[in-house]
C-alpha cells in the first residue's frame, strides 16, 4: 500500500530506521548518509517531481523537534517559503516574460546579445518600451 503524502509531512522517529507517518502508520525509512535519525519529530519533504513519496533517499528530514507543535510551526514556515517560490516561478514564466525571452533569443547576433544603447534588453513588464533595432551602416569616404 502506498500512502499519498503531501509534499511536507510531520513524522515521528521512535527508533532506528522506523517512524510513524502522518496517517499513524509505522514505516521504515532510510537516509542519504546511512545513519539513523535521533528520536523526535521531523518535517519530511520531497522534491516536486516525485510522484510516489516514500521515506527513502528522495525524502529530506528536517529536525528533530521536541514537540509536534514545533514541527507544525516549521512545516507552516517551509510551506510558506515553498508557495512563495512557486509564485515567483509562475511570475517569471508569465506570458509577457516568455514572449520577451523568445524575442531576446531571436535578436542574438553571433552568440552576443544586441546592445540597444539604453541599458540593454529589459522585459516589457518593467515599463521600458520594447527595444528598437538599430542598423549599423558602414560608410566609406571616396
């Protein structure tokens, strides 16, 4: 049976390589350093791309905390950081930013970014006007 864990879970380590998960099941765990965790409460979390969350090498354990309340406070703080980073990533991939990124790639010349003469390329969302391409004309004196 596989449990459907949230990205963050509070677990209680009660002896070497055994813990009690958020659903009150006893589970075996392992760590990347191969050593047992000290008894106490931990916040376990997994990378976003992990679909089946087990207490294996992909899990990170943060703690130990002396009480469940301390672990809950740490979990809420970590979840807040995670949400803010997700929101920042979503803003970074907004349609305006993606359109500008494509335009920026299209305006590269021999691996160098074109110098627009007014501080370089800036996303439109910053309030700067879209760049106007300047043509360099070489004139020869006769």
